[in-house]
C-alpha cells in the first residue's frame, strides 16, 4: 500500500511540474519569436528624415492623420505595408518615417519628394465670342460646339481623339493674352473637350490644399476624391464660388486639366468631394494626378538604413 501511495504522489508531483512548465515554455517560445521579430526589424529598418518648411505643423491635431493617409497613398506600389501611427514620429521640427522590410530607398525618396503644382482656374468669360472665332477658322470640320445656352464659361467644343492634331493647328492661329492657355481634357475613351483657362490668377494653388485622397461617399458608397483646404484656401474658395455660381471652375495638375465642373453654390466648409469618375480606379487615377499633397511642404533630408 505504501508503494502505491508513493507512486501516486510522484505522479501528482510530475503532473504539476509538467503543467507549470507548459505555459513557461510557451512564454519562452513567444519571447524568442518576439526577439527574432525585433531582430528582423532591426536588420530591415529604414528611417527617412523629412524636413517641413513650416515648423508650426506640430500644432495641428489633424496633421498626423493626414500625413499617414498621404504617405500610404504615395508609397502604394513601392512599399507593401500601410503606415501605422507609430511609424511616423514628429518632433524637433522634423518628422521621422520608419519603414520595415525590403525598401527601395530611391523609389521611396522620389515619391516623398514629389511636388505637384495644383491650381484651381477660371474659364474664359466670352465663350460665345471665342466659338465664333473658331468657326471662322474652319474648326467646325473637327469640333462639335455645345448649345449656346450651356456655353457660358464652359467647354468650347468636343472632338474625337484622331482630330486633336487638326484642332491644335487651328487654335495656334488665334492670338491670345499671355494669361490665357488652351487645354484639352479627355472626357470619354474617344472624346476630348477644348477649354480656354486663365493661368495668371489661380483661385486656389498647391500650398492651400492640405489633403487629397481617395475615399468613399458615406451616402452613396461611390468612390470620390476628397480635397481639404487650409484656412486661406477655404476663405478664397468660399468667396469665389459665392460670386461665380453657375460658372465653370477647373483643376489643373502641373500642365494637365484633370477636372472642369460647374459651380452650383458656395463651397464654404473648406472641403470638396469630387465624384466625376464611375469607378474606384478612375478616382484613384484622379487623386494620383492631384499628387496626394502633404499638409505642409517638405523634403527628405536624410536616410538611415539599420
């Protein structure tokens, strides 16, 4: 009887020791895995130092959210991870961006240093007069003109892709003031529209656009390009749209006309939802052209690979 009791007692002790050892082993394994993960991050860790032109950026509570959205969008295709809040560390007048894994430094730098010249422009006020001049030059052979009742401050004509060269030859014959510039914008697969815009006095410029990203309208669930302006841009846009309701406003990125739309009322909140594209890919193409502007102008000043 004593042997059986001793044997049972030994079994109980062994079982208790084993049950205590299991969680300890799991903890040890997790610690090792965590250590290995940290070691891997240390090996594949690239830090980009970004220098903003305006150090007052840190006072803006929404700054970091905008920066994360913008950097994630800009690095799409060259960095496979979404930027997490802890990857972006502002302080001392600069921003440290931490990227992990395999990073093409040159490609990332190029995306981060990208500067897009975005301008909101007004249309030529005497559209009917310009259409008459185009007709006098024989443009009716290649251009289809809009009805007179919708022509005020809008597009001057539409053409097929194959006719754009002939139309360019005609518009080069028309003398214009230096502030006016011709633009052709692709509307559909084989349809282009002709515009004449005032380049000299932009309504809004790049420095006044805080954020431009692809989002989804919460009401319709359709893809939209969301633009947010700073206070200067908000005031200018509100004043212009109030005074020019019913007229056209265009958005030009670098030298490409990417949007032309009629103003239906005052835009006073400092944000815009552009929904002219039918698909997410079309809206992404639009936001790519806008260039995902940063909330402040900045450039990469240092790269450290650890």
